[in-house]
C-alpha cells in the first residue's frame, strides 16, 4: 500500500501544478473592471489585491486608458486654420 501511494505521489503533484494556473485564471478580469475600481478612488495595490491580479496588470490597464484617451483626443480635434497672409 505504501509503495502505491509513493508511486502515485509524483503524478498527483504534476496534476496539481498543471491545473493550478488554469484554476487561478478561470475568472477573467477586464481592463474596464480595473479602471472602474481605480476611478472609485482605490490604489493600484488595493485593486490588484481585490481582483486577484498583479499590479503590473493594473498599471497596464490604466496606461492603456491614458494612451487611448490621448489618441482619441487627437483624432477628434478640429484642424487648425491656415495662417493668415
């Protein structure tokens, strides 16, 4: 009985290692969710801990919003009038 338990232990450990990341990422967190949490006044660390994501992910989503709003603003501005001669 002991030999069977010892023989199956590596297989169980391998199964846990393989399925661990899959189980951890089963719930997707969108950048929209992250940005709404940041807009409510929480810090990046608080949002990361609450949503169970890394602070790198939180910072990346907040930077995407800034870049998106900058490019959005440049596309929707009226062209400048030509200089008067």
